[in-house]
């Protein structure tokens, strides 16, 4: 039993990483109705920027805030420059655009900061949390930040005019335009917010997985899986999905014989698909009703 | 969320409705392309012939994805898994059972058809992003499954298997590469003709009806579940045959040659070639084979970025892929004829 609780705790700790990433994925999905394959790379690039700022002697929290602002602006710029012209192109062409963006960011980060692994500082320290060997204060802090972020987003989307406008623009663009919402800028704003959230995820994840251009590869896959499991329309679902995926992954690695590190990912994904077969819109997602 | 808040989405399609006439080339153009493909190897070096063989093979794999996505409107990021199954079927049959290489192709096709058809069953309940994730899971799982210990006797584990390259038969004086090129060409043309006929048949119309409006299709009496899984099966079978040809051409199969990167490349090939336009498959294949090399040539350190920029350039200029170029060409030709 102790092994079980320990593994669940460890799962929650890794799950916090996935939850962060999944939250960013869901944010952009809400704003633009696509999954952004370059999301992880954008987060990685933001993290590198914050690292560079710290190398220049700026203290952690100042670098954190500055990176958030820069990421927000960069997200809007990417949307305005690269993806606005593709707004009328077919969906699959947009997906190809995300893959192109992925290649560009990954390769440029490799050229600027090279592929060696870098240490990244944590603001929470890495001592054991409340005497537990499995969760460090950093991981506890990460869970705390994720929950705060979720609450903040909930209030933003439910109780502010601009949050309402963003929701309207994403779900029924035509009607939203009729009531005077600038849907095009709402999309740009969604990109900015998603990039900023991604940068928070990146800065929280970097102390755990270390900083390097390919650090987000695995995390993004789990992040997508978590977002889809929780339901792409629900930020709350994304966070729950993230924790669930973390726990699944750990338990599968411990209890199913013959599952080494290599098979953890396929098994976690297989489990998620079985959940989806039963609940096709994810655990907390809204079922989209189509007009015939 | 309460039921009252449910969103009613207008029936917008993820995949464009391409009419079936617009899916192929005219007879005249087809013959010109065919002639070029037949004559070309006589004038070039062996390495270029090898590259052209790979072009045909990837073209075939993109074609398979095109039937699935452009034809029946289902999305797949798992094509690399079917490709791997085809490649391994051929490698295992050739190396462990001494089966003739030509015979392994139909066997690989049948094995992959079964695999794709079965995978199509759970995929039935999923669509869009959810289907993408499911197929993506398949693609990430495949290399790991091929590395499993108890399969190692057959698959060679991480090391993979070496495949012997066949000689030209009937005492033909032809290099192995050239023979393999013509062999692949015959297979690819055969499958292309079958694919065109499939899309023009009753089944093809059923695929397109499902792509354009699933509910309307089922109201017309199309067995949606059957045809969706059938599309998966056919696509997997063709991808599997491409995989077997690939194994013979590269002379080597290993789990890490069939990762998600391959599936993403095939997807890019389909987009660049034009979703739902079968001849575009070969254009898309050319893009995914040659453009990374060109990018590497321009800048070693930034090859990924150059590739991304080139890809962006292509999708800006022609968001509908090579199909758009072909349509423009046709319109231009039509105007010239009128004058």
C-alpha cells in the first residue's frame, strides 16, 4: 500500500508538469480551434529567453515577469505575421504551418544556445516537501502555481468582458462579429495568452527536465494526451487530465510486468484512447452538437 | 457545462470537398508523366535512381494517406506504423522464410489491411483531433513494440534486419537499383490505377459522402461504420506495400526508422501535394525527400529553420498544395485554347 501511495504521489508530481502544458494547449485550442504542435517549442524558447536574462544578471522574478510580457507579445506577433494570412486556408494547411513553426523554433534555439543541457534555477528550492522524499518543494510549488493559474483563467473567462468576448469569438465567430467583437484580435489575444501560459509551464518544467532545445518533446506529447483526456474545451479538464496521465504513467511502470521506461508512453496513450472510446469528447469536454 | 450551453457548430468540414473528377489527371498528362518516369533512369546515376525509387515509395505512402484523408475525411498520424508493419512483414518473410521478394508485397498488403481494418474499429468513435491523438499513439507505440524482447528472434530487436537486394530476373543486364526502380514503378502504377478506380466506384462515392457529411451519408443508406473502417484498411494496405518496397530498397529495417517523424513527413507530403488530389502525392513525396536535403545544403546548423521557412513559403503561395497549381495550369490552358 505504501508503494501505491508513493507512486501516486510521484505521479501527481510529474502530472503537474503535464497539467501546466495541457493548460496552455487548451488555451490556444479555445482561441483558435486547432492544436498547436509548436506549443512546446514556443515554451522552450521562452524559457531560454528567461535563462538568458538571468545570465545577464536579472533576478529570477524580474526575469519571470519580463519573459511573460515578451512571450505575450511574441505570441501575438506570430499570429499576426505568420498565421493570420492562413486564416482562410484549409485546416490541414494550418497544421502544416505549426509543424514548420516547430522546425524553425527548434533549430534556431539550437543555433543560439546550442544543444548542451543547462541547469535552470527554481524559486521554490528543491528540499523535500513536508518530509516526503517524493515531492520536492519545487514540485509542490508547481502544483500551487498550476492551480492559481487555473483559478485566474476561470475568473478571466467567466467574469470579464474580454473573457466573454474571447469565448464568443471561439465558439460562434459569425455571431460574435455581429455583436461587434473583433474576432481577429481575439484570436491574436488567445495566441498571446497561450504563449504566456506556455512560458510559465516552460519555466516551471525546466528545473525538472533541464533546459535544452528538445526538452519539450516528451512533455508536449503527454500535455496533448492530458488535454485530450480532460476534454479540449475545458481548462479544468486539462489540469485533471494532466494529473491523471502522470499517475497512470507511474502506476503502469510499477505494476504491469515487463513495462520499462520505453513502454510507459504507449501504455499511457492506450489507456487514454480506451477512455476516449467510451467518452469521445474527453472526461470534462462539452459534446459539440453539429447542425445537419 | 449544462446542456443548454452546448455549442451548435455549423457543419464545417476539416477536409475540403474535392469532387471525384478533380482527384486525378487527364489521360494525356498522365501518359506524359508516365513516359518521363520510364525514360528518366536511363540517363542518370545509380544513386539518383535510388532516390527516385524512394520518391515512388513515399509517393505511394502519401497516396494511401490521401485516400484516407482526402477520400473518406479521416485524419491519421499513424501511417508510419502501417509502413513499419509492411516493412517488417517483408523483411521477416524474406530473411526467415526465404520467400521471394515479389510475393511478400501482397502478403504485407493483406497483413496491413487486417491491421488497419481492426484499428479502424475503435477509431470509429473518434474524429478530428481525437482521432489524430489515437493514430499518433499508434505511431509512437510501434517502434517500442518492435523492440520487445520476445519478438527479438523475428525482428532482430534494436539492431533490425538486413534485407538482401534482389537481382534483375531473366538475365536482364540491369543494375539492381534500376531493376528495383522499374519493379516499384510497375507496382506504384498498378496501385494508382486501382486507387483511381476505387474512388470512382460505389465505395469511393461512399467514402466521399462520409467525408462531406456523415449524417447525410448514413441517411442515404451508406454503412458509415463499414466504409470508415474499410478506408482505414485500404489505406493501411497500400502503406504496407509501400513499406515493403521501402524495406527492399533500403535493404534494412530497424524500429527507429519508423518513428512519428515518418508519419509527420507523410502528412506534410499530403498537404504539399494537395489533400484529395492523388497525382499530388508524388509532388508531396518529392517535397519531403528533397527539401530537407536542400535545407541542409543552404545551412547545416539551421537546416530545420530553413526547412520550416520553405514549408511556410509553399503553404503561403499555394495553401491547397500542388492541386492549386494544376487547377491554375488547366485554366490557363483552357484560355489559350479559346483564343
